[in-house]
C-alpha cells in the first residue's frame, strides 16, 4: 500500500519569495517547477532526500494562479502554511479503492494528473483527522 511520504504541500502567496526562503535557510533547491492549469497553481518541488524505493521526498510549494482555485480559497481562509501531506504508492487506483472501502471519502472518482506527470487523488480531511491527504503514483516506477 503506501510506501513513503512523497511530499508536504505548502500553500504560499509568492512562490519566488518562498522558494528563496527555503533555498537560503535550508539549502533546498528546486528539482522541478510547473504550472498545473487544471488545479490553478504554480508550483515548485524542492527535493529533500532520496528514499529506499528509488523515489524521493519533496516539499511542494503552491501558489494559486487564479482566485477560484482550491489553493487560493485555502489561503484566503488559513493563510500560508502546510496545505496537505502526500503518500507515495505504486497503485493510486487500488489504494484509493481500498481506502474508500474503509469509509474514507476519496475526492476524485478517477485519479488526476499531478506534478511531474504523476497520478493523484485526495482524501477528505474530515475523514483523516483534519489533514488533507494526497495519494501519489509517479509517472514511471521510482519517480516522484
């Protein structure tokens, strides 16, 4: 089932300023950046370390690109900070179905495209102790 912490998502108002904070304070560098139009975010993935399964753990910094995006709404309500935790899995479809069978609400009927070509879905925070939880399968085995 779930193999590791893939990333911690952090919502921010200014991606460039936040990247610079993590670079100058901790020495983390941007591994990947992109704009996800579907989710309405501009993001930077900062690689923290490699993991035993050939993948890595990241901080995902998220800046909204439009006011109606989920991240923009979250920022308006909560301000900057930890937005979600993501767990890596080899089978996002199967694991989401298994978790759904345990009574946890899965937010997408079918996984969507995530960072670096991954496939993702989210679990409802009210069913996960108040934590928005993401499941991630990398585009290729050992990626993401």
